[in-house]
C-alpha cells in the first residue's frame, strides 16, 4: 500500500504569534476604523483625560439648527444629545499622525477648528500649525496649550487659509497636511462672508480647492496628506458629493489618491431618527466618515520617511 503525503490541517500547523498591532500602531491599520469598540473608546477616554476640550470656542458662535419652540420631543432630544456641535475624535487624529508622519515632522492643518489635532500632534512629537478663521476659536485652543508637549507646543493662527501664504513663513514647509474641513453649510460657524460654511456651494468648491492647493504646495515631496470628510445633502435631500469633490481637488493639486478608509461611528442619535427618516424619505442615516489619504511624490519614499524615527519598523523596512 502506497503511503500518501497528507497536507497538514490548520490545527497541525505551528502556532503563529501575531504582532501586537495595537501596541505598534495605536489601532490596527485596517480600512475600517471602528469607533464603537471598547478598545477605541478606552483609548479616546485616555486622550480626553489630558483635558482636551475641543468644543470650547465654538458653542457660542456655532449656528446650529436648534429646534423651535413647540418642536416635537424627538427634535429636542436630538439637539440635547448632539450638544450643538461636532468634536473631532482624538483616536482618529492619533492614527492619522502616527501612521502618516514621523516624529519631528511638521503637521499643517488649514481648517484647525478645535484643539484636538493640535494637541494630539504635539503629544506625539510633531510640531503643529493650525489655521482657523475665527479668533475666538484660536484663543480657546491656546488656552489648552498647557496640556500639550512643552517641547513641541502647537501653534494656532487666526486667518483665512485662502491667504495661507501670508499667514505662515514663506519658507515654512510641512511633512503632513491633515485636516477635517467644514461640511459646507451642515454647521455654520459664523456669518463672515469669508467663512466657507456661509458661502454658496459653487463658491465653497472654488475656495475649498484653493485652500487644498495652497496647503499641499507647502507639503514636502514624498509626503502624505490625510483628510477626514463626509458627504452631505442639499435642501432637496440630494447628496452633494463632498468626498469626490475633495479627491478631485487633491488630484488637481498634483497629489495621488493613495488610501481610503471609513470610520464606523457610534450610533448615538442615529437610533432615534433612523426609523422616522427612512419611513418618510428612504434616506439612510449616515454612520461613517471617509478618511482619505493622498501622497505627494513617490509613495514608497513617503512610507520610508514615516518609518524613519521608529527603529523597529525602520530595521524591518531595510529587509523589504
């Protein structure tokens, strides 16, 4: 009787010890970033325990669709739960900064908003330059500089990013462009005609593209840009396509579309509105945002630079 070679089953193979992706990268570098998990929420709480209060500076100025007197109870409940404004997730910021830049590299944020991205960048050892149109927002952010890294304090500048060349030093370059832009008129931050959230859609797209171009002109060659953005609806309920508009703007600026991920967001008020909204209009409740990654120059060189300050990863890169 002839002996036949039997291929080993899964259980016969020696155990494989996976790398600790959480320890190395903060979160596993997957195209889905699940903000609902306990691990994510624990890490978010650790960041917020530093004293980050990104909502400060916007609650008085934010023009939000507050329910009118006599509005349905569900509308009032949604407003109460929303707290009137959106706050950037520090773990999303950590992933973007850790994955797509190296320690010591400068982060440029043309839509700074609250303090989160500046403080996270600072704590991770990246000098940060953020520009925001509203002086009161910049002042609120600066009040939180004491919780940043004293050796790498973030810098916030009050001004219109369409004049970026006049706001920062002519020789200033960035190693990561990282931002979350205003979602057109979804939240209106002021009545200033230079505020993108107060413009018409056509004007918004032109100004938005100009800001992306100006920011990426300051980005060094062989570097990444990370943009957190989502689509939104017009008054008829039709999606405007801010995501494809963003991709096109970066490509016009000469960058290449490199990675696409989504965040899966906590349900929150979605559970309250989903049934009513879908029955009335067949609109889905949005439970995600897009994390778009672009590269300027050679993606391999950009990736190598990101790994340059991590001796473990850098050594492994030499073997690839």
